[in-house]
């Protein structure tokens, strides 16, 4: 959308110049860390004339630091008692759930006239008066959550346009992400690289580029390691991914929406993007003892296994994902038979046992619409390994197994893969019932024509089932096996065939091969490496219970007719990353916790030993565990669904904060030498899975993050938010000394002793490619220096940099609201200002960008042109947009929030073909950056905002509304300290 002509002519401050940009192209967020003082309300002018910015250039946008100051004031008030008089207990921040509205009364809201987006950025910004508050719409409007028809379950855009079948499948839910197997995405984007950087930015980053190349060469050619960020070998675009298999922390296997097994994370944190052709389902139909139809259920036409019947017609099949389940429906042409494959993974909120299991279940419901009885067989073939270097030495072998327990029988194949350092056993299994027959073939060559296997199945719909183990594979020769289930299909009837896939890699080592760890599921299934049959049996006997729990969890959202269909899909499908983020969930050895640190945190040992150690990557391409500035956004999913894992992560972060590693190394952006980790500062990350995470933190070598301004403050904010949502008073007491330590470290950035920190003039925060400069002085100064009448200025540099409209400028208010603060006595930012800023963002960053159809661009110039002064300012960050949408919902701008977030979902999942690999960023055209990223989990902040907005019952905690927590705080921090028992 073009800026109005009058605005383009009159906005002298809109003349663009290149901003000083020393940042990299990783993915971060602006150091909201620069305002560390409590705030007071600014003066408001009632003038409703044209919007004008504050005459004074404002310091950098620092909502988080002002927010952290407010929360810090609350914490300090509780933990540093003052004489409040006898019997007085002050409780702040544990707001009565009945009073959790996220808007303000209509009588107190600023009524503003909406028109074309116009923001004036004056040349002369030398004054000191507070800016005028201009008219902005009241958030109290009567618009629906979505446009009419948006709750249509079949709201699939063009993804189902190619579907020619009539079958709807067996019990496929109405909501989710649905796509025809014949669909082709028209838009083919490429990963962000140096060709996409402007010449001026290339020149600015020349030194960093040269240092990176030198570092990359040493890492790959000398150390023989994989770079934690490989800018030279980005993961290419593959528009194929579907729901991953496997619970949290045991490894994952992604099955694409066309049925291929195509993304593997068995070795912890390390991905192999490889389609294994032999891993397939094949159907065989027989009438009166004769095979009438046999087809591999794949649209592929590979060069191996050429005796098999490939090339399924994708126009008669579709895929439907609602994580952690997925459905694939195949209408078999000319057979009057419909197959529905339901894929199930035990991702169960508040469950800390079954959610850790490395298993997946495939339930095949076969429907016969004809008048003749059929025998139907489904064959599940699987290669032992992936066919790559790990398999080359040979020594792989398969064997059949049979397990009967508690009246239930499971049988199948074990695929033993003894390659060091992380050997594992894969189990392909099926449930044996009175109505089914299970057969197998122990070994065949997956690189041959496959004729023997194909003819074996074709002959009688079963496999030969030889006894005994196979011969170990020879060097360079592959080995595969298959399991087949056969059942009777009566006329106009239905039958069910059940498979499972399990893998047992109990003992793991990371890339440095130093420390041995055991995965979480070994607590329940043993550490000996022989659990695959038991895991298979357990999965096939328990999956119906899992589905009941999944339905009970998801139904309140799916049944809510006020919520748009795309949101229901996005909310659950984006959760894939909690399991498929290179995730590990580990047992914590007794002797691994340092006594000198454990003693000061009473719950540290019980939490870590009871719930284990949790880690997930910043992204599948940005290989750092628990990147804290990004976890700030993503943590909403964890604390709402598995709160004990969030607390465990926080304890790990506290431990790392109190440690130091004074080993000096060169940082790529500046070239300076500095320590790896300084004491009493929050680490950037917990380590690289190709090294030794937890023992060696801060894998990130682009900047020295000890000087970042946001990490310490984000820790304080998350500690309070986690306490508020869990009510865990012991956790709060344990974190208090750590909060003291990091805040003391933070205040060293207050160079002029005015109570506010200063940014360093470089990208010293999560937006590590977007420079900020300047100081901040509490709420009064924040409002006086930054508020310009329509929004908060980006920073205190001269125009046009300071005038950039940043989509993430209200992140501090977002966390305040999520923590039960931000209004009344705990208000930091005047509500009319927050609402007006959000409306300005909606008008400029959302509606004036790409026709309002791609979410919110990070930065927008006030004359309606995206800010292209840095490598990140003209990007859309999906996780930031979801957080922005949550903030809008909190402030009563619910319609705007859903419109904003919908643009990201439609772009990623429907237009760009990036399902189950949501990137950190994309630009308006051509490129994306960092596939499969942590930050989009922030969509759960939208759900929390909705729950807070709708919550009415004081007797129930917020998150008990079907998708959240089981407990809520009953006491404030000070009251908790007064009642330690």
C-alpha cells in the first residue's frame, strides 16, 4: 500500500539514509534492555490534531528494560521487606483471575480517527517537550475475530484445488492443514545469502565475512566439525515436510505430506535431510484369492526398487495434519476402496512419561464401498539406516520378534544399527489380533530392483516370514526389512490394521564424545538398548488412550466457533518444534550438579532429577541449545504445556549464569578477543550438540553476548512470568539471588549513573543485525524521549533511523500483561499510548506491507516504505509477529491481532510450502532465512492472551482452561517468603 501523497510530500524526515549496521544475519531481537528504572506516567496532551513525534530524539526502543524494571521493583518489594506496619502483607502481580481483562474501560480509552497511515517525523528534533497524543481508534469495536467464513473447516486455499477424489477419509477432523498429494507450490524461494545483501551492508560486514570464512574453514576442514551456523551450505528448499514422529527428546523422524520419510534427527541435535526410498507403505488387494491391485503408496518414481509399482496418482489422495496427529487419505481408483492412515505421536501436555517416548503409531482404516469381500494387506518396509556414511562400514542386521503381554500380541522386525558412538535399534511392528495376520521378510537389498519382495507380496498378500536373524550387512551394502498385516474387508465394511515405529537409542554422546547421557524415556523402559519390542507393544496398546488425551486437550480450541480455522491449525501444528527442534530430554546424574551452586537453590536438585534436563535448538540450521533471547518468545508453549520443563530449563540457565569460562576466543563481528563466558551474566545459549552442551556454553561466536543488553533482563522477566503462571514459590525464592546477580551485572551498562542502561552502538541484542544506540531514564524519560504521538521511536539516533516503526516495540508490555501486570498500580506504559502504537504498527507494518497479507515487517519508515537500512529490518519474523498479535489481543485489538498473525500463517503454510519448517524470517520477495526455527512457538502467547481475556472464574487458574497449566499462584512473592512452608 502506497503512502498518501500528502504524506510523501510533507514528510521531510522521511528521507532515507543508511543506518550504521554492524550486525550479522542470524536472528535476534532488539535489546530491550536499555531502560532499567521504574517508570512514572508522562504528561498527556488532549490535542487531537495531526500526529507529531516528540521533538527530542529518543533513545532506543527498550520496552523490555522498562518492563524488567517494573517487575524488578515488584520482586524487590517482596524480597527486600520494608516497614509496612504490623500484619500488613503487600501482594502485587498475582492479580485476581476475575480481573484479568486485557483492555481498559471504554471511558478511559483514547478515541481516535482512523485514516490513511500518516506519521510525521520532523527534521528538527531538538526539543524536550513530550509529544502530543494523537487520535487512535478505541480497541473496543464490534468486529468479529475473523472475516465471515474464516472458521470454515475446509479453508484450505489452493492446497486442495488439485484433489479429484470424493473420499473424505475415516474420521478425519475438520480443522488442520490439508493438502492434495498432487499439489505443487508455485513459489520457489531460496535461502538468504550474500547475494541478498545490499552493497553498503556488504561493505560494512566485510571484516566479519572474512573472519567467518577463516573460522568456517578451520571448523570444517581442520576440526572436521559442522559449523553451528553454516552460511555457505544452507539447507535448500524442500516443500515436502509433514508431522514428525517421536515424542519429546528421544529423536524424531519426519514423514512428509506425500508419505516419504525424509528428515531424521536420531543423533541428538544433528539433522539429516534425506528421503529414504525403501521406507514405504504398500497396499495389496485380493478378491477370491487373486491379487487385483498392488501399489506403493507414493507418488515417487525412483531409480531403485524398480520392480515395485510406483507413481501413485496424487490427485486422489490428500494429507491432513493436526499435530501430534496426521491423516493421509487414499482413494484407490477403480477399487471402491478408501485407505485412511492415521499417524499418532504421544505429545501429551503435563505428561512427563509417555511424552518422552521415541515412538509413532500408524493406524490404517480401510473402507470397502463395493459389494465384494476383499483381503487387504499393508506392507511397511524400512531400511536399516539412511543409506549414508553411517551405514557404509556394514555390520547392520535384522531379526524378527514376537512379544505377548497382558493378552496383547505384537510382532515385527528389529533393525540393529550398532554404529558408534550412538548405536540404536529400530522396531517395525504390528498388532496381531484375531482378525489379522502378521508376516515379515527379514532382509532384502534396498538398492536392488526389489523383485523378490514384490513378487512375494503379490503371490498371496503375505510375506514368507523366515525365522532367525539376518546375516550382518557387508561393507557398502544396504539392508532393509518389511512387516505386513493382512485383514478381511467385508462388503460395505471396514477393517483396521495397526503398525508402530519405535527406536531405542538410550545412551547418547554429543559431538565432543565426552559425557555420556541417558534419554528421559530410559527411566521407564531401561538403559540396556533392548527396549524396542517393549516400546512397540506399549505404543500399540496405549495409542487409544493417547488419542483421548489429545482430543480432550485440543477440543476446547477446535470447538470454539469464534476462532478462525487457520488459527486452530497454526496453534497445534507449530508445536512440532518442541519435539523436532533437535530436542533432547536427558536424565541428570547425581554427581553432575556442583554442590557449591546447588546449596543456594533448594529446588534445583529435585526439579532436575525428577523432570530431567531439557534442550531444544534455536533452529535446525542455527544449532545452539536453549538460545535464551529466542526462548523468550518460544517459552510460552513450554510453560503452558510442560511447565516443569520450563522450570528445569530456567534452573539450568541459572547454573550456567553463576559459572564462568575465561577461555579467550575471537568474536567474528568485531574481531576482538574476549572470554567465552563471564560470571553473573546470562549465557546466549547452552551449547552446540556437535560439541559438549551444558559443559561448554555459548556456542555463538558472532558477538560477545556478555555485552548484550537483553539477556539478563529477559531472565528476570521470564522468572516472574513463570512464577505467575505456575505459582511455584520455591522456584521464585531460588531465582531471587540469581536475579540480584544479573541485575547488578546489567547496571554496569548505566554509563552516566542515571539509572538507565545504554546500548553500545552495535547490534547488542536479539536483533543482532540491527544497531541501536542511546540511554533511557525510567518511565518519565521513556515517554518524553520516545513517544512521538503515534508510536515509540526506534532509538535516539538522528532521523530517519529513530523514526523507524518497529513491529516489536511493545514486547515489554506483552510480557507485563502475560505476567498479570501492566495496568493499574503496575502500569508502565500508558494504555492509550500502547493501543495507539499497536494501531500504528497495524496500519504501517501490516496493512501497508505486501497488501496486508504477509504479517508485520520488522521495520517500516513513516512514509510507508519498509526500512531497508539493515539485513533484518525489512524481514518478517514469524515468532515476533505471533507475539505482536498476542499483544494486540491483550490490549483489546483482537481483530487486528488475528489479521496480523493470519498473514504469517498463510504465507508460510499455504504460499511458500514451508509447513513443519517455519522459518525465522522471510522477506517480501525471493528469500527466507533459517528454516525450522524456535521463535514461532510464540503463537501460544496468543492462546494465553485469549484465555486471560476470557477468564471469569476466580477459583480456577488461568491455564486450566484446557490448554494451559494445572496450578496458579495463590500468594505473592512476599507472602510466599513469609510462609515458606
